[in-house]
């Protein structure tokens, strides 16, 4: 396949053969990437197909000096984030562990790496341990927000603290978890995207 600026130029000029080759070359990788965010293959497929449609539909606006692969990845990423933001926060967190399994499996398929059930369980154990090690009040606020889906106002009322205090506890909990789980690249990604 032709590479770099030539792909962008050919697509911009309406070369459907090059566009189809570009689609076939990158669809699977982009689909895997979208599943990483959404944990739903059908939604991921829709997002990726829509991204390719946008590229083709707006091909006249393609900047041939910029990476077209970067453009398609950015388009998919933004659509994935928008999809996540439409979900309820607590539902995203409830699916947290399931997303780890899906993401981990995708990476293993892509890189043909075998794993054991024990390895998968150790990831979950590390996440749970990091949550358990949060200071008591911070953990309590975090769990009420992310697992129980309570609003900041509800938590503030129940724990007799201010809404600002709730926000601070959640911010610090996120920071603590990202630090403790920094060796788990997948964990950091999900914490960054899903836990707000």
C-alpha cells in the first residue's frame, strides 16, 4: 500500500481504490481501539465506519501535509469519548472490570500473546487493592460516587461534607489510583477516560 502524503492526496482527489485499501488496512486496528473504549463491538464498528465515512465525505478538506492515519485515529477517539460521556458515570464504573478483560483480550489477540486466568485475576486484584488502600473518607466518597452512582450533592448530604469536599476527595482518589496503577497502562487509560 502507498504510504504517507500519497494516501491523503489520492483520497482527497477521490481515488476510491486507495480509500478502500486504506479502509481494509486500518479498519481492524481502529475497531480494536474503539472496543477498548466502548467494550461493545457493534458500537465500535459503527464508530469506525462513521469515521471512515466522514473522511471520505469531507475529503476535499484533507490536509495532505498531515497524517491521514492520525486524522482517522483522532476521529475515532473523539467519537468514542463522546459515546462514553453519554453513559451514566456509575454504569461506566460498574463495567470497569469487564472493560479490563475486553481490553486485555484485544491486546493479546493483536500481539498473539497467551495469558492465564491467574494473570487476569491479578489485574483485578491490583485494582481492588488500590481502591481499598485509599484513605477511609476518600474511599467512601469514591465508592458512593463511582459504584453507587450518587451525585455530589447526595454524598455531601449523607456524609455531612460540602460538595466541594466531595469533588476534592474524588480528584485525590483518581490521582492516588493513577499513581498506584501507573504500571498498568490499561488501568490508567480507563481511569482517565471513565472516572470523572
